[in-house]
């Protein structure tokens, strides 16, 4: 019986070893697959980058050729003329706006000066009215003697002597 048990034990050990070997082989295969996958991804990225570079070069050359052909045409000359006309129009619009702003500023300045002079006149008149109000009857009589034609008018020049 021991031989049968030994045989079974040995078979079991062989089976376990085979299973371990299988597991190791599986892991190695998985690692190899991952490495192969990474290599393929790198290669595909390199191929894609190379393709994009070539495409960009071809596209650049195509556009460069189209641009060169465009510059030789009358359309380009017309385009340049239109651009120049637009620049001149924009410059004129800016000049007009600047003139309007200057005119507005000048008007505001003159209005302020006018208001200031009006305020000074009103201040002068009010000062004269205060001085006239402080005159006594005898002073006003003297004033009327010196300026008989202004009996009904109030003095505007400030001549109260």
C-alpha cells in the first residue's frame, strides 16, 4: 500500500509542480504580451508621428505653393488695394472721432469759461447790491447828485464814489 500511496503522493507532487510551472509560464507569457503590446504602442505612436510630420510638411508645401501662386495673381493686388483702402478709412474715422472729441472739449471749456465769467458778474453785482444796501440816505443823496441820469438805475460798474 505504501507504494500506491507513494505513487499517488508522487503524482500529486508532479501535478502540483506542473501546475506551478503552468502558472509561471502563464506569468511569463503575460509579461511577454505586455512588452509586445508596449512595443506595438510605441511603434504605432512613432508611425503616427512620422505620418503627421510628413502630412504637415506636405500641407505646408502645398499652402506655400498656393500662397506663391496667389501673390502672383491680380486677386492679390486687388486684395492689397482693399486692405489699403480699409486702413485709410479706419484712419479717417479715427481722425473724425478725434476732431469730434477736441470740438466737444473746446465747447465744454468755453461753456465753463462763460459760466465762470457769469458767476463773477453775479458776484460783482451782489457785492455792489450789498454795498448799496449799506448806504445811508445821505450817501444815496450824494450819489444822486453826482449821477443824476442814473436816478432809477442801480450802479453796475461799481462806481460809488
